[in-house]
């Protein structure tokens, strides 16, 4: 499984935000469309109500054969109504005219338009009164009407404003023949229709208020959803970071374990070979003295005892280095810094190694350091100097020279140990301070070491917050520089 990176997680989160936004947008647009359809349906129902109201007026007027009303400037006799007794006069000389259903509906429509902005119009394809002439929409609607389709509704513009237009056909009834008996109609024939046109603007204003409220809710839900997605992303991101940290920790521990196993193998290799050899030599020499003691001369016994002594010294040095190294690995070494005279430590170390220098006729030159005081751990510093000077003695030829100088600048003390011995190839220098590349090299007098000396020195100097640096070339000697902070 591929690792889930931060960039991939961001991409997935962005995808879910887009998906959430798209889902809500689709729902939002669907509701808008549904609300629009609902509004149009509601207006159409109002138009139907207005139509049936006009039908009730028409039926009532038809039932009574029309209604006589006073003649006024707004209600004049219907010149297109050719029937007997259209106009009458009372005994007190008041004039009345017959209002047939179409005339009545036309007058009601004028009031409805003026008061409520609802346009109603009685119309027909066969009209006498030009006021009943259909407009283009009404004409097309009437032409579409059949016995099965008697109503029609669309949204149309009148004077640039949107209206819901509704029309329903009118059929001839028995009461209608009083006025239309000369036109050849029979009962049940389609005479015309009544159209109702209702302005949409007021309903749109109502919908705007609703849609504004709904839009605010939509935005809130959208933001809440995005917030939840982002919080989810953050939680997953934190979990991912913890997982990566755990993986890094496990990888680090595995690497550390591999290093420890490698060090352990090297450690046992040193014990198995470097420690066994000197003990074998001691045992063999001591057994030889025991077996041939009576036959050996004093000079021979002395020689064997000196060899045993040298092997014992080497074994002791090896054991001490192993002990120091193991304590260092287990962090069992405590650092006790105090003001220490560098000259005293150096004199003590040189006195300890003096017998080796004399044996190889090596001259050790060093500055007078009695005035130099160093804030450091005396025991650790002594161990470091002893290992480094011992190494120089090991790899310096007979009659060679070792020089030790000290330079103090500000809060740093620099100790330089330089010899004119066999030197080291440059490409092998890094391996001297790494146990994983451990190797043992014989000295100029076939001295054998553990290979731990420089590694211990490096670890001890680092515990003193110092640094060690090696400069060397083959057959050109070696310079080791120790830098210690004096604070």
C-alpha cells in the first residue's frame, strides 16, 4: 500500500470539499427549481379559482337570462346584443339595459385588473364585440382546444412583465341559446373561453424572502460540512504524523539495534581473539617455566618472566579498555568536572608509559603545562591521554620522537600529540573512530592492540563536550588534535 503523504491527503480533502459543495449545489438548484414550479402551480391554482368565480357569475346571469341595470356612462347598452327587450324604461322614466353574462364578466374583469392586477378576458374565435377578440396567445390556445383538452396554461410576457396565463373553454348550455340562437350553436359546442393572467412579480418577491433565508441556511450547512471535512483532515493528518513518527522511531530503533548487534559481534570478536592470545602466551610461558624450572638458567627465567609481565600489561590494558568502552555504551560513566592541572595529568601518564619509550628509545617532548588549568574530568582525561600517547609509542619506530603541545585560546584548550611514526593512509582515518570497521594493526615492534583505544578516546572526549581530529599520511607520521571547552 502506498504511503499516504500530506499532499495526497490535501488532494483527497479538496476532493471531498468539492464533492460536498457539488451535492449541496445540486440540492440547492433542485429546490430552487422545485420552488419555482410550486409558485407557478400556486398561481395557476389562483387563476383557476378566478376562472371558476367568473363561471359562477356567468351561470348565475345565464340562469336568470341576464340582469337589467341602470344605463350609465360606464354601462351603456350592448349594441352587439340583438334581442327583444334589451333596453326597458320604468314607469318613472328610468332606463335600464340588459347585461348578458359576457358583458357582466367583462365589467368584473375591469374591476379585477384595476384593483388586483388580475387580467380576465372572455373571448372567442367567433366574436361580435371587438372587445372579445382573442390576442395571439388566446387564439392559439383556443385553436388547440378539443373535447379532451379544455384548459391551457403557460408563462408569457405582457408589456415586458411575466404572467401566468390560464384559459379554459366555455361550452354552450341551454341558457346560452337565448343570446346565441342565431349563431348556429348547439348545446355542448365550444363557444370560446375565459383567460386569466396573473402577474408573477408579487409571488417572486415572496419567494425571494424564502430563498434568501434558505440560501443562508445552505451557506451555514456548507460551511459546517467544510469545517467537519477540515477537522477530519486535521485529525487524520495528526494521526498520519504520529504514524510516521512511530515508523521513524521503529526504523531508528531497528537501525540502532542493527548497530548494537554489529558492535556486539565486534566486541565478542575482540574478546575471542585479542584477549585469548595474551592469556595463551602467559599460560604457555608459565607452564614452560614450571616444567623446565630445574633446567632453566636464571637469565632464561628472567626473560620468560619479562615476557609474561609484558603480556599481563597488554592484557590489563585491553581489559581496562573493554571495561571503559562497555561502561561508556551503558552510560555508566559519570562526569565529574573540576579544575585540573593539565601538567600533572600529563606527567602522570608519561611516567606510566616511560618504560615503553625507553624500550624503543623514543623521545617524548612536551611543553611546560604547569600553569595550564583545565575544567574537566581528571580520570577521563587521563584515560584519553594514556591511550593516545600509547598509540603514538606503538606506531613510532625505535629512535623516533613524539611531541605534545598545548594551545589555549579564549575558552578552548587544544592538545596536539604529534609523532614521526609510520602514519596512516588517509582513506583509513575515518574507520579508526568507527567500531563497525574495527581492525587491529601491529605496531613497529609487533605490538598488538584491541583497536578500541581511539574509539574510547572519541566517546570520552565527546562526553567532555570536546572534539578529536586526526591528520596523517603514510610514512609521514600522525597528528592528533584534541579540542576541549574550558568552561
